[in-house]
């Protein structure tokens, strides 16, 4: 039975997952090595919950109960739960080292779930202590709003683990989809060209960022590709493109855009830095 969910990484994704888990009646431990990241997470989660109170989605008493279900910590030894979800930077070695460190404080029944959007679950498993208990649990941003979660089975993932994670997603009012490990999983494999073709159009001077976004939004997309890249984070979006490009032997259709590469080099990562394809004064997240 899953009672406590531990999330490692208090950035945009981690704190969003923590909020959603707490709203779904789970006890939550939110860990980050950075005290400032923890402090920021406290402020943003409280703000998000207050928004729900103002919209009469929850009561003030419920807000307090939800917030109090979250234990914030910078002590990795306190990261103990039935499932641990990592939401740290997209570096394979960092994720492997984190899970192996966590294995010291958790028993062999723990579920290790990675929120990776671009790394191979099967590759991670090969170097982690409990490979059969490693699974992908790919949330989408913002995690407390977006319904879809990709549950990714690596080559060694136990079927019961995948089913358990699927059930956790349902308890969190998500829409889980189980898939086998493959470059980009489902969504990023299909959506990659939403970004790359839009970037190519802009790079070739065929249309502006604003016009491309406007056209696609007019056809039914909730967000145009450039607004969406700004929301996701240019660095994260580029990392996924580079991962698929390498995974498919540098096939041209997955080649990262020079425009996006320059944006990342210049530190123009989107909303989280206040500037991407658009400007976001006073809106850094």
C-alpha cells in the first residue's frame, strides 16, 4: 500500500508533483539539496493552493491540510517512502547516483520512478541497485494541472511495479498510459516535430514566432510551439531533441535547431529566466 511518496528535486516539476500528491491524500516528502529551492517550493505551493481557495475549489481548512501533508527537507536520509520519484536534471549519472544513494535508506520493496522525458529507463536500470523496481513516471508541466502521465517500462521493470505506478496515477486523478521504453516514449516522439518544424519555419523566415503560434492555436492547439517551449524550458526541450537525435543515429528529422541552441547558450530559457521566444518581465518561475 502506498502511503508516502517522496519526490527528489524541488524545481518546477518536483514541486508540482508534490502538490498533486498531497492534494490526492498522500503523505509527501519533498527533497532538494538546495535550501533556496525548498524555500521557493514552499512559497509557490502555498500560492497555488491559495489560488484554489480563491476559486472556491478547496476550503481554507483543506488548504492547510494539504500543505501540512508535505514535509520539506534537504536531508537525503529522510527520503523514505513506498515510492520515490526523481525530478532532477536530465543527466543519467546524476539520476543513477541519486537512486543508488537512496537505496541505502530504503528497503528492496521501494519503487524508483524517474520523471525523465528523454533518458532511457532500460539504460538507467543497468546501473541501479533494484533494476526490476525502476520505472518511468513522466509527468507533464504543470504537473498539478496536466492529466497525462507516461508509465514507462524498461527491459527489467517488473509488471507488478508498472501496475502499481499506474494505480498511483489513478489515485492522483491522472490519466496514465503504459508504454515500453523507447526514445521519446510516446508524447515526445510524436510532438518533437511540432517544435522542430515550427523552428524550421521561423529559421527560414517563412513566418514569425507569433504568427506560427497564432495559426496553430487557431486550429485547436491550446498553445503554439514557441509559447510551449518557453513554458517547458528551452534547455529541457533542447535536451529531448538532442536525445532523440542521438538515439536515431543523427537522422535529419530529429536534428536540433540552431535557433534553440543559441537561446540555450544565451540563457534565454523561457519563463523561468524571464525571456525565451517571448519576454516575461517579473515572471521568472
